[in-house]
C-alpha cells in the first residue's frame, strides 16, 4: 500500500451518468486523488473539460474518428489524447488503485476484464459485464487478487447488508424495482409507448438506455442475473419486488427470519461513494431521508405479463452457460430497434426470447464460454441473430 500517496483512479465511461456522479465525488476532494485515465465516446467537449479540470494523465474516446477533435480540445493541457478500442485497453493497463467501470453495454466488458489483471479494485457499474460473463469475470478477479465492488444500487445495498454475515445463513435476496416510467400506464397501452415515454424515470436520473430498461424491467432482469453471479447464490433465492418509492434498494433475508433492508435516497453517489471509500464509510453529499414525511413504503409483486423480461431472466439463470451473453446482446439490439422506431416497446422481449430460442436449437447455450474471446464471439453472433429477428418482424408485421 501507498499510505501517504494519492489514490490513483481511472473512470471508464466518465462522460455518462455514473461517470459524472463519480467525478462529482472525486472533484470535491482532488487533493486525495491522482486521476489517471478518463474515457468517453462522442461527448468530446465533456471528456476534455473533465480531463483538464481533474488533471488526468490521459483522455480516451472510444470513437477512433474523433481523435483529432479530442487532441484539439486538449491542446496545451498536458493531458494525453487517445482513441479506439485498443486505446481503451491500454488505459485499463495503466496502474490505478481504483477503477470505475461505467461504460454502457457489453462494450464495458473488455476494459474491466483487462483491469482485473493488475489486481486493482474495480467498481462495477457496468452490469452487462456480469450478465454476459459473470463466472469468467469473478474467476479473473480471484486469479489476480483483484477486488470487484458492486455499484448498481441494489447490489451495493445487498453487499452492505452482508457485512459481517455468514453467506451460509442467507435464505433470500430481494431487490426492489421502481416499476419504471410506464408503471401507471394500462398494460394494453404499453405497445404504443415511444422512447420518450419510456425514457422518463419517476425516481432516478440515469442514462437513456438504463432508463428504458427500467420501464421494460430488462434492467431488473439483468440485476437478477447480476445478483446470482456476483453473490454466487442460486436463482431460487433471488426475488424482485416492485417498490414505487425506490427508497429500499434491496433486502437480505437470513435463516432466523430477519430481513436486513438498505434504505437511502435514489442518488447513485451513495453506491459510488461506498465503493470509492470501501471498507470505510465517509460523509457523502446525499439527501437524508425524513421517514415521518415519507410515511408510506409500498410493495407489490411484478406482473409477469407487463414485465416478461423477468421470466426470461429466470430461464437464463437456469440455463447458465452462454445464455446471459445472448440475452444481453439481444436486449441491446432490441433496445436499438426500439430507439430507432423499428419495433414497439413490447416487441423487445419477443426479440430477446426469439434470439435465445434460435441460439438454443443446438443445445450449445448451456455450455460455458471458455474465455473472453468466446464471449465476444457469442455476443456478435447473438447481435446478428437479433437483427435478423427485427428484420423479419419489419418485413412481416404481425396480423
Ligand atoms: P450513460 O449512457 O449515461 O453513459 C455511458 C458511458 O459509456 C459514456 O461515458 C459513453 O461515452 C460511454 N460509451 C458509450 N458507448 C461506448 C462504447 N461503445 N465504448 C466505450 N464507451 C462507450 O450510461 P449510465 O447510465 O452512466 O450507465 C453506465 C453503466 O452503469 C451501465 O452499464 C448501466 O447499466 C450502469 N448503471 C447505471 C446506473 C445509473 O444510475 N445511471 C445505475 C446502475 C447501473
Ligand atoms: Mg440498479
């Protein structure tokens, strides 16, 4: 350890919602940190401004073609500029004590995977990493003595509820769901929802993709799988419950009947800050709950017809192997199709199911991927299959 030195931190996906919340916390105490790498994609102005403000060593855009723009934006700052997938991996090789993994989608997998080789602490917001390659990622961390800390609010909540507990006494893990932006719509109207309708969240301020995934509960579906992979518990022990206030993030049930709930305001800076300061707790600039004013916490079971993604996640957890990777890839393509106006809101789950079905015909889905390359290859095949599903629906609309 380097007791008196500054903590070296890198942020992958620095320009996004999680990245900006992470920067908010770090910028409050810049004396304590040495910022190594910040990465983004298309928002070059934000990336360059933050890299200057935090005196980062390097700023990397995933978009190769934007290197000249990034270079120009960083001119005279002393911050290096780089671009492209290989540059992202090189940034993951740069020594850092703490790395935030907050790229959205399966694109976040390879840089996080690479960072683990250096025995770093990886704060994992990128849930797609665990959904697509959970066992490989956890094994990689064990192999190199790296630490993965959960940043998804539900998983941070479970993690905190488990401090000092024996996993053998855990009976169940319950994660909560807000119900998303369309929760008050009649189910019959969901098919007509637009990206703008589904992209407004009642409680959380997040990136566009995860916000729409909240409305469809693909987000909760991914989080069920994430729970299984991160905490190593069987699917049957994991539940999701709708809790419209989003104040309880998760509960852990023990064999003596006790339920340990984690409450907090819907502000990602709590989970990010917990991972940043772990194993300590430190003052964080989040609102304090006034329980008397809140007065009521509600819960109800999620409707399987309104949220078919939850059942698909159950099947994925049963199948294991490559099914999580296929599930995630198909979901990303289905979401792209919905955003592009090619398919309806309720078609997304149909695309994901059909892709899983198409790829399970030779029974290879349950076979575990042998390495990262295998995962990335499966991801690509699943994307192509999901695109085929979308095309066939566009050509032959349902009667
Ligand atoms: P966002 O869309 O706001 O930001 C995504 C970041 O990834 C940006 O920095 C963007 O430049 C970068 N990026 C996009 N495509 C990329 C690519 N192909 N290659 C490299 N970088 C790319 O997303 P977000 O809401 O901050 O979510 C980030 C991750 O954290 C997701 O996995 C999400 O599921 C997870 N998460 C987010 C929240 C939240 O509150 N926003 C909560 C829990 C988990
Ligand atoms: Mg979450």
